[in-house]
């Protein structure tokens, strides 16, 4: 019996081999590797794909969120230790983007069945120093953006989407990246739209935010060797942009295959020790991660490993219990902690075949 990998990037990229090799050769022959036409072309394509006014390619997903917050702090006059409301059960990079800007993260609990930020909990967390809400489209499912956007309008807050895992997901006919004031994307190789290295993007329809972020990402400069603000060096290189343009063409089809796999998982998995993820609207989810919960996670993981089913945990330790954030350790977040104790990610890839999907289902049901 062959193993079922969690995700085979070799298989994912092999489908595009000829186009990726051609993109590499064209970039190599052009001899221009930073801030060239390939990056500009991908920025236009991805902005149009998301339905937003602009896209800025940056070095990685953390930089995308970090630069958005830094640009808003610059253009809106936020003070140090003003507050950003965000879900507690996220990858640590979401919180790093906040604290790297000397802003204060205010962590709120998610919905246990969807893993997404609870809009009512977010509303309760807004205070006089709140400046932004940062919902995370965790595991590929768009957060409930309508009440969050309404809260933003009522209280004069910016709404920033962490879209690192939700490339192509839809909410009421609009794509992730066009639902708030700005959005940060990651193109880490394992993402639904993944580069062959690292990369990220800022997507927005706010020209002022876009202009400031572009300057900041380019060492604080618009004109070469003229630096108007203290910036950083964060750019999506020409080669990764060229690869992403190739893979963007099949993103919708890949997401549809992920949805088909998730439907079969949800139909076929029948175990009293497994809680399946809730998805009320298929278009809202692109299943970057298929996350189940089990009170016997470690034993279940070992059982699956014995049968050749490779799984992962996203994520074993919540941010507020990490050594890096000891100042948050006193927070009472029982829902978040339960998710991090019980979450297990099943194999999910657009290259999985039906036989592999059935192997996963049978292995879980035999536990």
C-alpha cells in the first residue's frame, strides 16, 4: 500500500513544468530580476483576479501585513500601542505584524466549528484605542466579513484581511482580498497559489495606502536614491512573479478540486471521535487546510501514520502560549486552546486522486 502524502509540491508543480521552465528561461534571458515587467504584470493580474484596485508584490506574507499596518500607522497617525483586534487562533505571523509596528494585539475567541473569528466577540473587544480589525481567513474559509465591515464603518476602524490561506475564496460573490480596506497574501510554496520560493502581496483599493506601502517596501523611496520616509526592502522578485502568473491560470480549477475532496471527506468520514469543519457556503472555502478536531488527536495521528496517511497540526501551540508572547499568557482563551489541542490536518492537494481520498476516509473510520 502506497503512502498518501500530506501535500506533494513535486506533483503540484510538475503539471506546470514546461510553462515554469519557459518562464525561468525568459526571465533569465531578459536579465532583469527586481522591479521589472514580470512583477508588474503579475500585480495587474492578481489585482484583477481579486477584484481590487491594486496589488503590490512583497517578499512574504508577514511583510504584507506588517507593511499594511505600518502604512496605516503612517497615514492615519496611529500612536504606539493603539489596538488591533484579531483572532487568537492564528499562525503567529498575524500577531508579529501587529507587535512589530508597536501596536497592541487584542485577541478574541473563534467559532469552534468554523475556526473563524466570532464577529460578536470582535465587537465586544473594540475599545477607545482600537484602530483596526484583522480577521484571518483561516484554513481557506473567508471570515464573516459583513458584520466586521459594518463594525468598521460604525467605529471608524480599518478592516485588514489576513488572506494568506484564502487565494480565490469568495464571499457573497466577491473574492478574498476585496472585502476589507486592504489584504495581505502569502505565496509560500504550500499555499493554494504558491511560488517556488517565498513571496507575498498587498491588495487594496485604497490609493493612499497603496502609494505609502509601495514607498515603504522600496526603502522609503519612489525616486531612486531619494528616500522620503524610513522604509524597508521587501520586494517580490521577477522570477517568482513569473512563476505565479503561470500558476494563477489554474487556481480556480485547483480550488474546485479541493472542494470536491472536502465534500467527499465530509460525506465519508463517520467517526464519533472526529469533529468535521463546518462550511455553510462552498464558495467561501478553498480548503487550503482540511482541519478536523479529535479529543484523541495524538493517537489518531499515530493510527493514520501507521496506515501511510501523512497529517500535520495547524498549530500545536497557540500564539498566546508561545515563549515569544509571554505577556499574553494570562489571557483566558479556552476555545482557542481546545482547537490547538485537538486540530489535525488531513491530506489536501489538487493532485490527490480519488483512491487516495478513500484511503484517508477508510483509515479514519477504522480508528
